[in-house]
C-alpha cells in the first residue's frame, strides 16, 4: 500500500506539470458580437455566403433549440450552468482571400502549428504552394483554426481521384447537392440540445466525399484548435463514403490554456453506402483545466455514423485525454445487411476531469455485427462513466454484439462507472457484455520495478498494456502520439 | 447516508396518478391499525405526502424506463375488503417435502388469516406475528425499525405502501438464536369480481446478532381477478447474523405485483435473497441490499420464466457502503411469446469501501421472435482497491447443444426442454437451502410442462 501512495504522489507531481500546449496566438479576429439570436445565425450564414436553404435549416434548428431543455439530468457530470448568451458564436482569423504563397500566411498562425508539432510543419503545403505535395508525408490535413478552415493540403492529388476533401463551407458552394442531401441526414437538426445548437451556429468543419470504388490513398486529417478566448466552437463534419470506397480519417485536438471554460459542441456525421468503409480516429487532448479543476474545455459532441449500405463498415477509435467535461457517444446505425460497427475507446481522466462517454450500436439490418471495447482510466478526483446502448431491432436476424468495458482506478478519490443498456428484440441475436473494474496490481508494479523501471515508467507501461487493444486500432501516424499521450496523462494521473 | 434521499419531486413522475390512491386512503385511514401512535401516524403522513407529491413513476424515470405503469392509472383499484376472509383453501403452497405445516403466516389480499397461520416449532423468544397485531399489542417491537431502511421519502411506491401501512409479516429473531424450521409466508391474491383490488403488504424481518433464519415467501393467485400487490419488506441483518430470504411469485394472469425489499447487513452478516418469478401480468421486484458493516456478504439472485404478454422487471441495487464486503448476483431468465423481461442491476462501491468484491451475472434466453429483453447492468465505483465485474448475455438456445441432443435420438421439444431446464438450474444452484432449491426446481418443471 505504501508503494501505491508514493506512486500516486509522484504521478500527481508529474501530472501537474503545465499544459504543454497552453499558449495563445494573437491574431486579429473577425468576431461576432456576444450572444445568440436569429440575427447571429443570419450573420454566420451571411459571412459564409450560404444559400437560402442552409440559412432556413439553421433557423429551423435555432427555433427548435430554443424550446429544448439542456440535458443535465442523466449524464454523470456536474458543472456550473452555461450561459449560452455569454459567448461569441463566430470568430474567423483575419486573412486575405486564400493564401497563394507562404508569405501570405499569417506568421502567427504558422508559429502556432509549429508549437503544436503537428505534421503541418510543411509550410508550403499549408499555404498550398504547388509542387510541394511530392515531398510531404502521406497525410492530407484540413486545419481548423478556430472556426475557419485555414488550409487544405493534398488537394490536387485527391481531386485527381475524385475525392472531395475541403472545409464544409467550401463544400456548400462546391457540391451543394451532396451537402444538401446528406447534411443532417444522420444527425437531424432536432436530434439533441447540443447537436441542434450546432446546426444553428456551426461555423466550419470538414467535408469528405469518396466516390464509388475509390480507396483513399492517404489518411485524411484535421487538427482542431480553439484559439479565440470565449469562443464556442461548433464544428460540423460530414463524411460520405460512396459504394465500395474506403477512407481513414484522423481528428486531433489541442487547445491553448484558458481560465474560462470554453464550450465545444461538434457534430460529426458519417455515411457509408454499399460495401464502403469509414475509419474515424480521434485523439482529443484539449485543455482539461488545472489541478484545481479551474478552466478546461466543455466538450459536448454528437458523432454518429450510418451504415446505410450492405456490407458497409464504420469504425470509431478514440483516445480521450483532454477536456474538463466530455460528453460524447460516437454511434453506429447498422441499417444495411451485414454491416459492421466498431467502437474502440481509451478515456483517461485526471484531477477534476469528468467524462461521460460511450457508444450506441443500433442493429437494424440482418447479420449486423458490432464490437465495443472501452478502456477507462480514472485518477485524481476524476469521474468517468461508460454509457452505452446496444439495441437489436426485431428484423436484425443473426445480429451479434460483443462489449468489453474495463475500468482502471488510480487513487481512492476518483470514480469509474459503467452504465450499459442492452435492448434485444430478436431471438436469433446474440449480445454479450462484460465489464470489470480493478486497480493496477501490486504484483505487476513489483515485477516492473524489480526489473529497474521507475514507478512512473512501470505505470505507463502497464496502462499502455491495458489500452493496447484500442491503441492498436489507431492508424500508425497516431499510434505513437497516442501512446505518448497515455504516458503523459498517466504521469499526472496514474501511479 | 447509505440510501439515496430525494428532497423534491424529480422528473419522471406523474403526480396526477396519485389521486385515486389518495381518495381510497382517505376512506380507509380511520381504520388502520395502530392509529394514534404518534410515530406511526407521522410515518404514514410522511408516506402520503411524498406519494401525493410524486405520484407513479413514468418511463421518463431512469429506473422505470422499461416498465410502464400507465395501465395502473386506468384501473380504479379499491382497497381489499373483508370479503376475502371467507375464502377457503384445500391446500396452501409449501416447500416442505412432507406437506406438514411449519411456522407460517397466511395473508389473503394483504389481510392476515390467523386460523391458517401457525407459530409451532419456533424457538423461545422468536416472534412471528402479523404487523396489525404487532402495532396494536407490541408496537415497541417494530417502532425502531419500520421505515428505517425503506424510507418513504425515497421512492414513490414505498411512499404509497407506507401511507397504507397496515398489515404484513413480522419476524424477530433474538440474538444468537437459530431458527431451524423454515418460516413460510403465504400471500394469496384473490381480488374481487366487482372491481380491481389493491393491497400494500408491509413486512419486517429483524435478525439480531449471530442469529439465523430461513424464510420462504409464496405469492400465489386464485381465480382471474385484477389485483395489485404493492409490497415492501425491510430486513435487518445483525452482526454475524444470516438471513436466507427466498420468494416464489406465481400470481394469477391479471395480477400486478410490485415488490420492494430493502436489506441492511451489519458486519459479517449474510443476506441471501432469491426470487423465482413465473406469474403476474406485470411484476417488478426491486431488491436493495446495503452492506453496512465490514465483511458483510450479500447474494441477490433469481430466475424468471415468462410467456404470453407477461412483463417481468428485476431491479437490484447493491450498496457497498463499507470495506471488505462481498456481493454476488446471478439472474437467469427465459422469455417466450410476446413477453418482455427487464433486468437492471446496479452495484455501487462507496468511497472508502476498499477490498470490495462484487460480481454480477445476468443471462436471458429468448424463445420466440416477439420476446424482448432489456438489460442494464451498472457499476458505480468510488474506491480503487476493488474487484468488480458484471457480465450479461442474451441469445437463443445454442444450436450445437440442440444438435448434440437430437443426434442422440432426443426429439426437439424434449431437447429444448432439457436445455432450458439446465440453463435455469444454474441460477437455482444459488439457493443454499436444499429443500427450498428442490421445491423451486419443481416450479420450474411445472412451468416447462405447461409450455
């Protein structure tokens, strides 16, 4: 026991190191006045030069949202009331048109990316300088800096294959019929409080369309950053994989240090048609607040994928280490026969972080299969909940689900909770759910320490082992970063 | 505080649904036993006020999301009258192999039937009597216990029961006494042709330190009237005491059976609960066990078999409030036709309840294309040195196992029966008392034969 206490202390010392990405960039922003009303919605829409139908859709959402009640009763989260009128709903970095060369890119912006150490360091690519693609790594990045997509790389190469990868505001102009057809088709504007708010005020996000039979040759990636103080960020991502196509999409997040809580309510919609596959990976490392629980991002995200076609597949992988509040349930609607849904999650909460996260697997079609692997690590005074639903509808003959939820507790001040819902209305379906809760065993620690590992390294090693099932699902580009992140997050929280 | 206390009406209740029950209460309350005892009047008033505030839970209530009580609204239940006192019985259910009468209390529509009851064979000092009698003759026996675990401010149906608190079984086992004979509590629902009948049996079991008792509850129905049994039982398990509490519910097809059992287990105490359900149109068994002293142990298990339009809900709550306790739950169920089963099992490990060992398993077999199971096994853990796990599986009979039996010349129906029996037997194994286990096995066989 003594050893554990010591470890906890050590870990605490390490965890409380300053948030690595806590800096802000001073860029003159084009900011909407504080508050939320129909005029703001119109302002955003006008800024984006959106067509009438989209403005109407936003306004419908806004009207519905006003009637909605903030869902505060069921999630195991506690936070002070959010004043939705006390935030800016639009902030765009000041930029002249589109950067045509490096000189036109705001140097402050480049510095920010440099500090983040993200693959955007190829500044030519960021600026979209022609001919730079050949020398860059095989990742296409759509960088979202606050609310406006700053640069999109690899465009030409992707365009050759017919792949559309751009910001959603660009897509509204470029391929309005696709946007109109699919936007809101998975997460309708009436869906839930945060998603509806997003529908009304979303400022930007990514749009991906993979044409029939195309296998996207590179990982598509977006780095989100919240920069402007007091700005809610409302990203909207829409990915459509047409028949027989494949795409792997990475989403990574870091945020500068802020004392005021920042609201983030993103919506991600995925559509997979016949034989299509979408792999969506997230590493979320937003500012979690300080060791006293002050500050940090409030992250209310609605992510949902629809396996519309036969034999389609959607796979969610997430590594959640950041945010003060996480409210997130990436889900799959398994509509097509033989479609497959997967959810792999590692969530680490430390200090005063709270996370209520999980998934929904809705089995509609025949022989649909789903796998859920959730690993939760709770340390400090953090509270973490896995909340998941597996629903088998009467026509989902031969449906299969396997769920594994494991929790690891570090220290006696934290909590780890598991709330799975299983609803089965088909005799031939088989649903299995397993959950365990434990702590790092003294034996494992002793074994590692005996071989000369420091306590911290030992904890990191053990926890990485605990999460391995999930981390191995991440694309190569992310796996290393994620492993490090697990180590770092645990340094502060585990041990 | 070991129990959850709600201070004001939360969402998920329909206060309007309280009205008919409150009107009935106003008609009968003058005649409730023990009236005039200030603590009792206060308790009933508290129950009434809370129920008036809440009404019945709706499906918006997290704990009731899968069980809809709206049908209760439409049925204007009336309190049971003395009409049922004339009902004669040729035979009453028992787990005794020889059919002899041991210590037992019999209640018909919630009303005590002294001539059918017996306290024969009980050791000296053990009290076994009905609550109405206790409230009139020995109020001190129950005063310190009633409403202490199942507090009326806690849950709507407990509040309703408390408002109507009148009769039910009372067992008091003094320190160090072991009751060898199995105590049987028989509840018969008869009802009335004229109108739906409601009753609210209230039970109290107090096992003092180092004592031991085995209790079997039989809930049966006669005829086909609509009845509502809204029972609450409080069980106090003293230090080192052990209480084995078994229940079989096979009420008539139009019965509504709502039951709340709340146990509190002191250090090194053992509370063992098993519920077998085959009857009633809608039933809900809510079992709450609080491990309130170190090294306590609780087993909360059960089996259910439902068919037709039956709805069975099992909701358990195991509260590890102190360190070094163990809990074990094994539930298995078979669902046929359009029947629906609900399992909600929650284990909470409070801060400081280190060295907790919690295990929960829940399995269901769907036998038809229209059957449904909804399960929600839940863990809420605030201590790190614990071992907690739960498992849930839902599916149909294994084809390989069926094939194995059929390949040996066993016809399909028999093979299925064997597999279903074996599936349920695994849960029945949880019953420590052999005589009870054998009796419960035969109820399972009866259900199978009627299939």
